[in-house]
């Protein structure tokens, strides 16, 4: 077949395959158009799960008659005009494909009126021919889009639609995602003539909490605590809730970048790592909002616009991780009052880019609910700082450079940074750190030299023995590791799947390769390409008990807390455990014999 330009009708149907997956995709695109048009009220009417009819009515600014037919053309949009616009997108839509794609696989009627028009106008398009008819109509200021008989002209795709209840469930989920980002918008959802959901606009904190409960459910709001974190370049706020024995809330996981909901592995990795390093078992649900300069994030990644790429991915990851860590450290106890009323605020020093200065900063989206980067907290609320137009400060660059060079989030103190002496009940007393790896302790005339590596490894082993019955929290790798597959490993993965899950390890077979996707935090710096095959060979021979697994895991760790902190952990152990452990991690110094030999 010779190379040829595709007819517009065929090109639109191909594009529709990317944009219109099911009725919920149509709702997402059309509601986002309403929001971009400045609507404060959006009504959605659904019939038979969306396969029969979908109608979206808004009170936005409307579309002029002269542009009505053009609105249904492919690559027609009012939201971007130049390449620089594409590099700093704050609107939901920008591709100019949604209406054209929808009208190519359904019967679409677009009715609209602007505030300065004396009458409304209606455009109608149906299926492959894409011939648009425009006629006068009666309509208030705003726009109504009616989509009838979805996939009527593509029966193969129509057969893939699920039951009406299932498709409507997907529509509800799309509306939840949007409503969480736009708490100032009034949404009404009807199905077969009955009001199913109504999210009223929230103008104060109490109303926002009520709306959050209506969207995410009482189980989430009862367990959620509010966290806020900001520096000169990024702002993060939202809610985090931990699973417990009474309820599972980890199904609620929404993350927004400049008001746009996205699915991002980097964010999930930061959440898992924060939970692991905080020693929190189980999983967490979250509704988090990240604001940053739109020039620092690329939203033009996927046709459905649910993926983004951060230009400074490591910086964003570490910012989110530290914000979550501080929130977890300050989370309320079971007896404390809910922190949804009084959010914990973390003021944080800037830790910006490890690369040359970026372009000047622009003001974040005015509709975004997170505090603007650079805002400060002052009792009653956030006080906006003047808009920044300069690159990150040198202090910020130096701080982030230091962070990138430090394996652990906690800096290692110098040998002189000893704690106040801690004495256990048997009389062992901290004397001094000789360097970062060794310290002296004393009991009467006895002196012992403690090894940081040995003490940290033994303490970690004890902790792992306690945590393995419940299981470790795995952390998805930002870049999965792939190794050649041994055919015996397929059986091992099946037979030891429960044990691997308890270790927080996820591996999968892809063709002739073994892909390592998730490992516990203590293995994230290990040579996984060597370590995981060794583990599988071990599991092929036996099913090791928890103490053996704890010994193996602790032996892989090379980064431990500073010695003063490890000593305090040791002093908190029961006396019999302390004495046994001290003998394993220290060497007696026969200083008296040395003195006698020199006299």
C-alpha cells in the first residue's frame, strides 16, 4: 500500500481510540472543558451508564457562534497557541482533540451562549462524516454538550463496554478525582433521572472537611491527618491516612500536580519509602496536592493527560518524601483530637535544584488550593510572599547538593558530637566516639571498643525479627533492575511468593529476563543484580525461618544511624539482651595489662 495522508474522519477515529476509552473518558474531557471555561457549576446527566446518553451543562463563559463549528475540528483549541504556552500549561485541556474525537464515535450536540450574545447557537455532528450543522437555540449563558449513542458506528468497541452499573462506577470515580481538585465548584451527578452525587462548593475549612468526607468516605477522614510543607520552589499539602485493623483506606490515593490529577510512580515510591522509614506497618491512603512552576513539569506525555514528567524528578521525590516524613513524625496519637481541624505545618529550609538555575518563576495556578510556594504560615492562614522572579538561592543549591551526596537523610555527626552520657542498669557508660565508626564505653575498670557496623547490624536484626511476621513494606524502584532468567526461578517465585511478599520484594518474569520491581528500604542501595539471584538460589534449597532472614537482611545494610543514637537504642533493650548484644559488637581493651607491661 502506498503512503498517503489519512482522511480526517479516519484520523479522528484513530485519535478517539486514545482519548475515548469508555463513557468515563468522555465525562472527564467535557467536565475539564467546563472548568477551563470558568464554570462554577457543572451538572452531569447519565443514562444507562453513559452508553445511551451523557449530558454536561455548565455556566462558563460559553463559545461564540463564529467559533462553534471550529470547536469540533481536530487540533482546535483556545488554550495554547505557541510552543512557550505548551511548556507552561495550567489548563486541563490543551490538545484540541476531545470534541473532535467524541463526535467521531457518537452523536454530539454542542449548545452555547456567551454573555454578550443575544441568543444561543447549537452545533450538531454525527459519526464519521463529521459534517457540522449550526442553528439557533435557546440556552442560558454557558455550554451544554450532549453525547448520544456512544460507539454507535463502531460496534466492535461498543461490545467492550461493561454493564451499565460498572460504567457508571467509572464515571463516579472520574468525578471524584475532579471534585477533589476543585472544591470551589458545585457538581451534580444524575443517573437515569435520579441525583446520585452532589458536591456543594466549599468556602471554609469546615466545608472542605465535609466535602472530603463526602468524596472519600468517613473511614478516610476519621484516620486522616493534614500535612503542609513548602519551600521557595514547591508546596505540598493534603491528607494522609493509615490503614488499621478497623478499615482499609489505602484504596484512596489521589495526587495532584498544579490541580491536575496524575498517576505517578515517583509519588508512590516516596509514600512507600516514608512509611518504611517511619516504621509504619501497612499501607496508606492519601489526597495530596503539589504546586510548582508549570515550566518544571511536562504534562504533554500521554493522550489522557494522567501522566507527567518532572524536570527535576529527584528533587521533587525528596521534597515529597521529607514532607511525608515530617507529617508522619507529627501525626496525632489515638487519643489526640483530629488534626483535620488544626493542620500540622512544617516550615522547611529550601533544598532546591542540583542543576543550573531554571527560568524565572511564574505564579502558580490561581485556582489551585495548595499554598503558593514561598508563602508563610501565620496563625490564621497563609500570607502570600511577593512573586519570585529569581532563580533558587545559592544556599538552596548548596543544601540540595549536600542532600544528593548524603546516603542517609540524617547527617552523620562528627566524633565530637557525643550525647550526654547514658548509663544502663548494669553500669555501662558512654565515654566518647573515636570516629564515625568506633566508640568507647566503660563499666568500672573495663573498657570496650564498639563497632558501629556491628551494633547497627545487630539492632537491625532484632527489629527485623519483630517486623517480619507482619511483613516489610516494599518500595518500588524508580528504575527496575533486570537480570538473565534461570528457569528454576519460575518455580521458586511461585512456591515462595508469600515469603517474598513478606520480605517486601516483588519480582516478575518477562520473557528471558527477571525484573526486580520492589525491595524493602534497607536494600535500595544494594547490588540487586547480584543479591536477588543469590536469594532465589537460597530459597530454592530451603524456606528459611525469620531469624535467618533477619540475619541475611541486616548483613546487606551498610548505612546505620550515628553511634550515639545506636547506643541509646541499645540502652533501651532489656538487660539480658543488652549484655548478650554488647559482647557480640564490642572488643575488650586490656588497658590495665598494657600499663603493667610498660611499668
